């Protein structure tokens, strides 16, 4: 079902992806392995796109490419910033770093733990970098740690000593404490218990209402069924002799 908005109610365009493609050069095999090609879609403020497809279809690779952890091989990804438009596919690394601090977020199931940094300090850091006072940032960090079910006794502890599930809760609290304008989610519920999954969905619902645009891959897509505006299906095509390619298909449905 196509979603249509009246001109007066149309949300602002946040991301326009045009002909995006990514391949990996397998030097030891002497060949190129395509990950995806010909990706086209627009994403508007307050809209949620769910990426679907079989394992190995390129869902996580597409997210990492849009976030610029991977460089695309072709195409464009025009991000509409608060003060202009930038092509994420060609932007300088320094610009990407600034966007990640101010406007673009990424949540993965893995936490990159820094040694000897307390959980509450790690979660508070985005607010401090944005100009909040340290005490105010810590108070907010503790609130979000609590909302995701991290026990108070662990707030001052080092996440490097936590279980995978507890590390993921810290990861979510840090990523969501300061809402970006564009948010990528790579299986964020994979290690979470039911309570933390419900807290995450509630937070994503709040962000959606605030106008945050989101693209996500979920191990259990039913967790976010009520938030999804569109689905983007990456299908792994059967390669012709000497070739491998993946063909995207795009569909929409009403949330």
C-alpha cells in the first residue's frame, strides 16, 4: 500500500539514496563479490524503513555503507542536514565524523567498550560533548540506564565486565540519549531480554514522533511492526556464470 501525504502535511526529506552499490574485492580469489546494487529510496522525517532479506543479502552492509563505515562503489546518498545537503557517498571523513556527532546515529548489537570507563560516564558522554553540564548529563544517563533495566549497582562499573546483554543495554542508552535526525539500527534487540526490548520500542516510538528518520534490521521484526512505514527487501539473486549480483525490491505498507 502506497503512503501518500497532502502537500501541506508532507514530512521533510532526510535521506535520498540513488543507485547505491557496494562490492568487495576478494584479492585471494581474484574476483569481485557484489554486496548490493541499484539501491533507490527516499526517507522522510518521522518515517521508519525496515530492511528485510535472507542472511547474506547485504542488509547490514547497506546500513554500514550509509553510515560510511564502508565506502560505496557507486551511487549517491544525499543527506539533508539542518543547514544544507551532503552526499554521504562522497563526503570527506571529517564531515562524516561531525555528522555522526550531531545528526546521524548507529546502533549495533555490539558495544565497543573503552577500558576503565564507567557505564554511566559512557552513556553521559554524548550529552557532555553536546554542551550539557557533567552533573546534568550523569542524571540523564542514569535515567536511561534504569529504563533499559541496568541495575543501579552496575552504573559505576566498567561495561567490559558485563554480559553481552547488559553491554547491549548500555549501548542503547548511549545511542539514544541524544536523538539524532537519522538513525540506523543493526539488530539492536539481538541480545536483549523482553523488558529491554519493550523499553527500546517505546523509545523508538518517541523518537519517531519527534521526527527522527530510521532504517533498521531486526532479528525479530515483529518487535517493531507497529512502527514500520515501509519495507525494503534485499533479495539474493542466482548468479549467472562468472557473475554474482543482488537485486533489490521495494515495497511499502501502512503502519
